C-alpha cells in the first residue's frame, strides 16, 4: 500500500555538450544517475537542488531552467510504500575548481555526451529526463 510521497529534485548539469552523471551504489545496486536528491520539509525545489550540490559535490550552481516534471505514477524502486514525484532542472556549475565528491556513496562522476543515440540511465524517470534534455539540446544548436 502506498502511504508516502517522496519528492525528488535532480539536475542536468551541462558543460560543452555533456551532462554530469554520478556513479553510486544504492541498496546494493550500482546506479548511474543525475545529481540531486530528496526534498526536505520547509525547503523549496531550487533550494533543495542547491543544497544537494553543495552537500554531495561541494559546488554552487546556476539554475538555467526547468527541464521536466514526472507525469506518470511511479513507485519507488527501493521502498514499495512510496510514490515518487521527480522534478528536473538544467544547471551549470559555477566554479568547477571547487568540485569535490563529499558523499561517500558517490564512487565517481563522469561527463557524458548529450548528443548520443544511447540512453545509459537505468532509472525510468532519469531515462525520460535524458530524452527531454536531448530534445532541448538539439533545439539550442
């Protein structure tokens, strides 16, 4: 039975036609995912995103705009009683010299090309957000 909503806020951090991804282990699974995390009580979506980047990667970000809000019902892959609501933004890292992995769950980071036929994301909503990003990237060229 679903009795909780988990609001997640993620970013497509952009640089030179590439997007930042995190490689981490979560609940025994190896994941490649976009940076971000869970909204805390009393926090706005953009504040959450800024906090997550500072806590996980030691950087400040510039918000470029909204990318995608999940439209389908999705149950958490890791908690059967949770419904997910995920929001994605496009951002830039303000000063990459400050970049430092602070979260011990993050094994490594990688910049992957946006202009690719492959969709490398295992999580369903990340896959949709990446497709939306590719569409946006083509429009911007």
